[in-house]
C-alpha cells in the first residue's frame, strides 16, 4: 500500500512542479505573476484517472453497500461484509458479519428504513472515506463519516464517526 501512496504523492508533486515551471516561463520580464494553482476539479480528475484496480473495486463495493442500505436489502448488505469484519461506531465495536448485521445494521439502519445520502467521498491512504447525511423515520440530518477498508471484494473494516447533528 505504501507504494500506491508514494506514486500518488509523486504524481501530485510532479503536477505542482509543472504548474510552477509553466508560470515562470510565461511571466514577462519585470512582471510579477502569482503562481497558477490547479483547480480542485482538475486535481480530482487527475486523481480519478490514476485510480488502481483495487481502488475502483473498493469504490464499487462501497456504492453497492450504499444502494443495498438505501433499499434496506439485508441479504445484499450482508453479502458485501466480510465474515470476520470489524465495525467501529461511536462508543461501540462490532466483530464479525453476524454481529454487525444483528446488533447494528439490522436494528439501526434496515428496520428504521434509514437512508445514507452521500455528501462527498475521497481516498485517504487505503480507505474510501465517505461523508453522509443520515435520515430515518425517527432521526434526520445527522452527518456521518465512514472510513471503509475493502479487501477481496468485501468490506473488512469500517470506522464510523458522528460528525454533527442537524447539519445543514
């Protein structure tokens, strides 16, 4: 995994140097021009083009988890979670698919017909990071952040953070 991080760092460093070098070459004698900054969308597009097969697979698994969660499909959700997965949520740890489903996702997501609406997602190291706005029959507008670890096509670890209540 460290090689992926090094390659990503090298690509962004090279892009930054290219921007700095091109601004220096276009400055007129005696003029001072601010260094050009790459747009956020350009950086995101470049990063998207450099995704590894593992990242693409992980993003696909997370999207399938979101779809199954929002349709309250317990079988599809369970199929996306590794048998020995860990789920760390605010003040609690669930170990194994059976416990995650029975003690957490079934009562707190599926039975209350909860919905996870994606606010943003990005990569941080080897995890897919996703910010959600959570709503259900009993609660609404709760900001959540999930840090997913996906290996071999299944979710093996999730760290969940409660960002805020009644976020706007």
